[in-house]
């Protein structure tokens, strides 16, 4: 396996959450700022030490400038590449390239939104559609993004016999983890039958196969591992990372059962010099119940087609052999439009042994995997408390 | 979360105008590359496989198979959204009509048809006899 000198060259310092669930009237800029200030303070840094910023928005193309202005940061490095929900894991790679190149030292990666307290108006939704036209899909009135993922789920069921029950188990396990997490939004008990019998939206998905729509903001600070050791008692090293995007629209996805996670995962494992069997805890972007099944296969935790059987029988639930989505995921914890920043923060919490009731005993190495668009962009990172 | 029914950009690309213009005249035509021979969809000015700009617009056979299907459940009526693989290779999003939505199957043979709708001409598919 190839490794390179950039393995573990950067580490995550402080993290911050704000406005989880319902932001109570604060704007997205305000909750991002609160999360960012927390992350900076917990990094042992002052705001003036932050010389890099990476963020992106589903709405504003000016977002990194707006956030830097709001926080009073004049960055030496900034980036705002729009990968959709996978962005903040892809940003670990971008931050690493900037830090390794000596362009900047301490990079703030942040995101937040308030779609629960301030739902997008029809005018905003219309504007988003006009700015990202898809004239060859639009006339068919898919209920997007749900329908695009439903098409992938249907194809996976057809090719591999994945069952409705297996999809539901993903949601049930997420809920059980959420019940252990004080920051999680949905904690009501949930059964496989509840998921299957909920209102059908776009076959095979019911409402309970779909992620939440909540408020929430998350922020992290990354720095070189050398600086991180001097600044923080428990830096979390980014051993490897990778991202890939292969399409934008579901009709342009070559094989609906194979995602760009194949490529992002291969890059991350290669850089880390690790294999799936080295991972103690896994955090996968569960926008829909099919997602973790696809990603477990594409990342090499099981063979293609075996993801459904892999998660069965409570294996990914609390107490199961394969701890996954330990914060309750996008399905039951938090999902403000884009989610991957929360995957990183949960993994860091686990690797620092600070996850309380949901702590995975002895977790030393975590894999985080983000997804964006309609299985369009994928980003993977391998994090560890040890270099 | 959803963008159902929101209008798209008023400015159509040259390829969009070519494609939808033909549909309006009841012709289903898509580009085929004169360099590598492959058909592609959605229509672009350059071949996404080999990069050539030497393209020709042609009518495909209209025959294909359902690659995947979902039924969109709405208060005012359920309908299918499908991905169809044309016999010529390209995949496109469409709808299978003239049969109960529950009976549309992955792998099913379908044939293209152009329907007039309130929003303009729409390429849809209907079940066709299985080909050998």
C-alpha cells in the first residue's frame, strides 16, 4: 500500500456546535459564528491566529467572504468549493494542501443553516433551481433529492436483493444512537415497522427513510500536527483523506449501485496506510437509508451487494459489533441541508473519549464519509488519536 | 427540501434549443459523435467520451429498457420517474405512462413517445413487446 509523507500532517484541534435542532431565532451566520468562536477557543488559539477559512453555503455564492467579514478574519487562505454535503470532509484535504504548502497555519472549517426555524421560501427554492438548471430532469417532477436516491435504492434492491427491512434497520439504529446523545433532535422510539409503514414519498422511501430538516452549525480548527501537539492535549490526526465527484445529476450516474466513495475511500486509506479492519468507529453520511449500505460496500467494509446483510440484526446499533453513526446521524441527530461537518465533530468526540453514554470503548481510529448532491460527490477521511 | 415544479432558467443553451425544438416538431433527436461513434445524453457541444466537437444529431430507435424506477406519491396523483437506457447507449430520465405505476419494472422494454403537455412537449415511454 502506498503511503506518503503527508500522512497525518494536519490535526483537528477544537470543535464547536451551535443552534442544534432549532436555533431559536438566530440566523445561520450567527450560529456559525457561535460554533466558530467555541472551536477557536477550544483550540487554545485567539481569533487573530486563524489565517485560513473554508466554508460554503447552499444559497450564497459569497459565503466565505461574508463569514470572514462577520468573524473579522482577513485570511491568507480561503476556499469555498461547492461539493454539496460532502464539502467539509473534502475541506480537510484542501486545508492540508494549504497548510503543508505553508500558505497558512490555522484553518477554520465551518458550516451551519437554519432550514427548520426559517424554511426556504418558494422564491429561494426557485432561485436555487434557476441557478442550477437541470432541463433534462426537471420536466419529470422528481421529488428531489429523495427520488434520485430512491432510484439508487430501487436498483440496489433489484441487483442485490437488498430488502425494505434492511433499509429500515439503518433508520432504527440511528434512532437508538440518538437516544444516547443529548444534542440529537429525534429521540422517540422507532421500530422497523414504523419506518416501513410511514407515509410513502418516493418508492421505496417513506418519510422515515429520509434525513431530518433541522437547524445546526458546526466548526473545527485544523493546524499542522506539530503545532497541534503544542496547542491541544488531544489533537486528532487526519491520517488520510480523499474526495471524488463523478456526476451532478442522477441520470448521469454510470452505475447507481457504485458511488465515487470507491475513489475517495481508496485515496483516504492509501494516504493513511490503513485498511477497513483498522477502523474502530465509522460515521457515514446517512441522508437516506440506502446511503450507508452503499458506502459500506464502496469503502470496502463488505463486498458490493452485501451492505444490506452487513447492517442487519442490530450490528450498527448501540451495543452492536460495528458502531456506526454514533451521534444519531442525519436521520435522527441533525441535518441542516449539508451535514458532513457533524460527522467530523462526532468522530473527534469519540476519539477523545468524550461521547458519554454513546462512547465506543477504546475508539482510536475513525472513518468519516460525506456525500453530496445525489451521490455526486464523496469525501472520506481517516482520523486517529494516534499518529 | 424539494424543488418540484419550480421553473428552470429562462435561458436555454444552444443544445437545449436544438433538442426541445425538435421535440416540439415531434422528433426525438440526440447527438452522436462522428469521431468515436458514441451517442450521448444530455446533449452537449462536445462529446463527453472523447472530447470531439464533431457531432451529428440523429433519431435513436426510441427503444430502451427501464434501468430504475421510483413512484412519486402525491396527493393529486402518483406517477413514475424512471431512468431508461436507450438501445443506443445513453441513459435519460423519463416517465413510463399508459400502465399502472405499480407495474413498471426494472428491466422492462419500453418505447419512446412524445406527449404534448401544458408545459410543452415531453418525451415519455410506454411498455413495448419484449425483443429477442
